[in-house]
């Protein structure tokens, strides 16, 4: 079923980092239990749908981070709706996993430099964020609908790029699949900001993958 575009947005006011983790904790626990109970049997060829995460996101953006053969594609996204404050979508195929989370903040308390200090800085035009010590990308997209500090935070991670928790925030090392994860981050952020959240100036988000600033 194709979702309808929202007439209003639920807004959340919270500090960076901790609020995102707290908001999605129960969703992640539920997802883990669901996978354990419904893990499918092996199959040969994996087919990725044209739209995933309740039809909000292009399956083409996710496909490079999932195998082409093995256990069949599965999706778990009961909370992924743009009318919610938060949403989490987990996709699984061939023994690999991709996770996508969204959080809409009405007021972002911390300035850009402090957000980027959480890990390795990343950017996509005026959007900014960080690559965490477990290799998840957190991109803060300006989405000024109600308040000037309103942000749409898009988090993406993949079992192909996940790393052991680093000893420090700057201890994260490059991975060979970084480009695929950065491309997913950019594609999901552009698609949600333009087509669903209707963020002002979303059309100014540049083409190409999210940039990782390793030397900053």
C-alpha cells in the first residue's frame, strides 16, 4: 500500500545522541525478537523490492549493502511512518542487515561543531553529522518547518560496515564498504527530505554520497 503524504508532523525536542538511542531502544529490542522468531530458510536468488521501509525508500538504494543470493529478503518496519516522531526499519537478506532510523527534532540543542565531535564528521551540502565508532552514519538534515533549529536526523547502518566499538570517538577506521553506506545515507536523506517531509531547501541537497571527512 502506497503511503499518503502527511498533513502534519509530530515534533520531538531532545538532546543529540542520547535521545535518539533512547527513542529507538524498544524498537530495536522488538526487532531482534522478531528476527529470531521468523528467520527464513535459505533460498537461492534474493529479490529486493522496488520500495522498502513501508514504501518510503527506494530498494535500489539498499541493494548494494545486501547479498544477491542466500536467505530471502525480509523487512521489519512497524513504526516507520513520517507522521511519527521516530521510526526504525530493519532489512535483512542473505545473512546481512541494513538498519534505517529517522528522528524529527523541533529544536537541536547542540551546534554543528558539537554534533560532529561525536565521531568522524560527515556532510551532504548543508546537512551534517558524524560517523560513529560502530560505523553508523548520523546525518542531520535542516528541515525548518516549525523552528529554525528543526532537524531531520537520518541514521543508517549495515552489518557489512559495522565495527567493534572503537577505543575513542576518533578511533574509527575506514572500511571497504564505506562508499556504499555513504551512498545509502545520501539517497535516504534526499528521498525523505524531498518527497515526504517536504523540508525547505531539500532540493539543494547535492547529488552523490555523503562525504566522510577523515582528516578533520
